[in-house]
C-alpha cells in the first residue's frame, strides 16, 4: 500500500484484484497497491 503524491493520472485504473485489496484495507482515494497497479506513461511519485 502506497500513497500517490504526484502523477496519479499516469496510472491505469485499478484492476479487480487491486480493487478488492483496496476495499479490504478501507484505503483512501490516493492509496494504491503497487504490486498491482501499472504505470501507463510519465512519472509517479509515491510515499510508502
């Protein structure tokens, strides 16, 4: 679980597996599971 600080628009939408994980952890909208998300272009800055 990481917090996306910049570049969220450069990530693909969460897939089904990531969605289930995010719901299980009651994450906030800026959090993503980095083991599941994919960068489609550009840079992404995260905090972990």
